[in-house]
């Protein structure tokens, strides 16, 4: 058995997050089920030897580069793993890992991308807030750096983080990129919510300073997380690993997500026709 790391992509829409939970489908459950079907994990074992994952994405959050490591036989390639995984969870690359490697603790940086729908032309009667790009970008700059993010997470300890937050305009979307060594729960989604408050004029720039003060924000000033579905775990960096793409597995993954892209575009057109036709 060798210690191996695998890159995993998944559509989180139908899952209650990455980490196992009782009685609800999770991405981790599907991976363990696949390993049992392949004989890599004993039926009565809790988890594989040497197992760890890079992060615990929330319900509805997707991933391009979730990373797991476990002791695995040499024949366990991404392609072999995909043979027992559901279509919306795909392994696509792997790497040999050194002794003692831990997929959680040895990640040097994690990067998330949030696709914020923020059209620059919003009708006056729209429920969608008009975002001022310049103000939004200023908020991202202010939120970058080393801060205690206790007011931006339900976690109550170990809440200091060094963040890099940027945003670029792509048509009707602001594409927000957040990088850090690690993230507390809901942090990226609350950072996006706060930047939206500033960008829309709902809150003043003074709130950017107030949120990092040690006193908790009073209830009405609390920052709720943005919806999870637009969030993707896009990269996890490991200085000591060199991942090799499994061409067959990667092609399978691209085909799956290309089909999903077409299905959702088609669904959006149908919903649009219904919405436009209601008078």
C-alpha cells in the first residue's frame, strides 16, 4: 500500500457538504462507498488508513480541486476510482505522497471562487441590488490582510486568518477569488456578503473596520452568509506534491460537467421564457 493523494471535482448541488453526516448524502460518503466497492476499504472500517481531506465544503458548495489522501494499492488510479463514483463526483489527478503526509495540515494555501451575479444594469423594480464595482473592490482590498474573523464565522476559536480577496468583472458576474492558508466555516460566503453590503450602499465603509473589532456584532448588524451554490473550491496547494493528470479520468470529468453546463443553460432558458411570459 502506498500513500496517495487524489484531486476530486464535484458538483455540490445535491450534497449536504463534503464531510460525512448521518442520514444525508455527502461527498465523503460517496468516496467511501466507492472505496468499499473496490475492496480498498473494509466494509466495517470507519475510514481508510492515512485518510484526510483538504477541506470540508458546506452543503451546496462545489469543488474543482478537493484533495484527499489515503493508503491505496498501486492500481488505484483516478480512472479506477471513477468506475465506482457517481457522475457528479470525479477523480482526475493523483500524486505519490511522502510518509506522514496529511491532506488537511500540509496544505499551504486554499483558494475559493465565488460567482456573484451582479449585473451592471438593474431595473428600478428589481429585487437584485445594484453593485458599485469600485466600492466592491475597495471592500475586497480592506478585507484582505491578517484579521481576526470571529465576526464572520460561527467558529469561536482559532479565528485569525491572513486573507487575499480580489474580484474581476465578467459580464453580469463579479468573480470573487479568496485565498488563505485555511478558512473558518462560512468565511468566504460572509466576506462576499459584506462586500455586497458595501458595494450596494447598504452599509458604510466604517463597517469594514467594525467587523474586525473584538466585540461581537449586534444581531441586526450581523453578516449572513451568501448562498453556497456559486462557491467553488478551485485550488489547494501542496509544495511537496506533484500531481499527474489521468487523461481518461479528466476527459470523463470534463464530459460530465460539460453536460451539466448545457442542462443548466437549457433550464435557465426555460425558466426565462416562463418568467418573461407572465404578465
